[in-house]
C-alpha cells in the first residue's frame, strides 16, 4: 500500500538525523534560498565537496556518478540530514517494493556503501540501486563525468551518496556506491573522501583451428575450437546475454551438430541432435542453432558454473575452395547487465589456407607432346601409407588435386600412358612454400606445378612399335657385312690355289 513519501521521510528520518553538539565551522551551505530540506525545513543544501575515486578500471572506460542522496545542514540545531534526490525518490516511488523506503532504510543496507568485492553479491543495496540503472537511462537522468588517470577515475562532488556507472566499456561492471558524508572530528565537521575498488568482470573469445598441414582438406575433417571467457554477472542482473555467432565462408562445409563438443570449464556437456546442450542435471546450458553458413551458440549463464566455456566442431572444405577460407566468430554479450544493451566483439577470423598440386605430363624431352591418361597417387608421408588423392592427366597433359594443406607430399605414378614407361621413383614436392599473408594476393587457389616426363617403352615392330626396329636393322647390316667379308676371303683363297 502506498503511503505519503514525504510523511514517511519526516517520521522516520527524525531518528536518523546526524546530530552533533559541536561547533560547526567547516560546513558551507548554498546561497540559493530555494534549496532547503524537506524533512528539516530549516536546513539548507550543503556545498562542501570531496573526492570520489574508483580504482581498478579498464583504461579507456568512461564513467559517470549519479547522486542518490543530498546533504542538508541546520546551523541552529547543528544537525546534518540526508535526503533522496528527486530522481532517486521518483524511482523508489515507481517500484512497489520501495514505496515506503526511507533514508534510514537505505543506510541499513550494507551501511549504504558498495565499494569493493566480486560482481557476484547478494547485497540488498545492490538490488535496490541496480534497478535505478534502467530508470537513469529511460529518464535521461544527468550524471557527473569522472576524470580518468590510467586505471583510476575520480570526481570532486558535493557531499552525499553516489552511484557510479560505466558510460563506455567492454567489461561487465557491477553497481558501485560511495558516500561522501560528514563525521565529527573534535569541534569540526570533516567531509570524507571515498575510494571504490571497481567490481568488474571480463568477457572475451578466442578461436583456433587444428593442424591442417599435409592433408586433403576436402576429404579429411579439421577442428575449430572457440574458447569464451564468461563474465561473472551481478546477482541482480536483468540481462545476461552471452552467445557465439560463428560464420563460415561458402567454401567450408560444417560437419553438423553431431560434431559439436561443448565444455563448461573442463566438464563435457551433453549435446543432443536438436542442438540442446545440457548438464548432468538436465538444465539447458546452451542452444545451438544453424542457419545456412551461420551457427549460433546461445548460453544460459545461470547454468554455467565456470569462467570459461569451450566449443569445438568439425568441418571440411568443399568444391568452392579458394586460397583463403575464413571462419569468423564474434561474441555478443551484455556489458550493461541492468539494461537490455548488448555489445558484439569484432570478428575473430581464422583462415584455413588451401593449395593444390598440378602435374604436367609430357613425352621424353618434348614438352610440346603432352601425355593424357597418366595416373598418380599423392601421399602425405614418405612411406606412402597416407594417400590423400589421385591425379589423372587430361588431353593437355594436365591433372590437378586441390584443397590440400600446406606441407610435403609424395607423388607416385601408378599408370603411364600407353607406350610409355611407369616412373619408378617417388617424387617429393613442397606445397605452400611461397605462402603469403592474407590480403597480399587474390583468392585464386595456388597450385604447385610438377612437370614429369615419360620415356617411351620399346616393343616389337609388328605391334607398330619402333623400339627394336633400329637394333634389327643394325643386326641385318652386320650380318650383311659379315657375309660380304666371308665371300671375299673365300675368293682370295680360290685364286691362290689356281696359281
């Protein structure tokens, strides 16, 4: 039931007034006569200032301080009182659970300070002020810019209580509250500075691909691994978005959800055929969806128990293979846990470079005489046990095998063109030795060209071969010469007998 807010402030705050029977010389008040207290109408707004400092922030982040409590001073009664700012008061009135809240109630919540600790907290003050974050954004509440110096920010502010929030960041900060309030020191009032240790957690993602060297990437699967750093969202966070968006080039074929392995820390989770990722208690920790060349893994952070999650899955290259074959992953997460704002990291690009082997087959030493139908097996090991493909030459004497990883390959001819000898030797070839950085060339597949000649095989004349013909003719000539010499010798002997 709603009650008159001002009446509550008046009745309850009377017990909360900071009253000191001391001489107050250090307090200064505004000259604006309109700025008087509501609870104590004889009090005036205090203009004393102190420094609010936050340490442990990320360099480059920016922050604002939003005032929660104003400070008022009554010089006649020597009393200091605190009252909600109009904006914070309106927020409390808009939430049924806080309709009747007083400053006294506020100060009973963890002493009214949230100055350090984990982003994970059950603090009731956290809960109270975290809801104010959305109100600030939706109602354009004005804050005070804080000045950055390395990993520290600070601002000189009027006495009171302040909520510190990031304006620009890629980290996850919990709410931080600091009080710049007075205390008695002898006969003087002392306004204390306040220092806050940032309550911050990080989110991030990395991606790698398994060894793709010396293998046929169109036949053999390779593995991508995505590792995410999970932020520790505040207990009272209303937005805990955390998901990977993974995009494949058209030249990459995802092996399907059945190839996906998800880990929470070092614990394997269960992945069903519908893409539901569950823990051993049956809680859905993540949901995997695939739409064309895009795979999304959306986590329910409430069921993630560690600070890292790992997703690995398999893929192959396909007929659209190029020199560059990219897989891109980005992390979308809430860096504003009390609003619906999310941020997406830049894509992390993992490139699987592909190459090829091109064989040019020709006769003898005549490169103008191309040979078709030569067949070669290509291996990834010198023992010729790991076959990665076969090349057959066409009418131009050319045969190709594409989609190979960088590395050393071994070529073995298994069938020579008709009329030519099979090469017995194994040919070693290094693929990708002239590799260049991404962007330094176009996406045309890079082939390592190997030129191989074949010697003709000798066969009998009647088969149409010319291998033995030359030797046959020489034999006939030799026989003829021998016959002639023999005849001459016999004739000479005959003449000698006649004489």
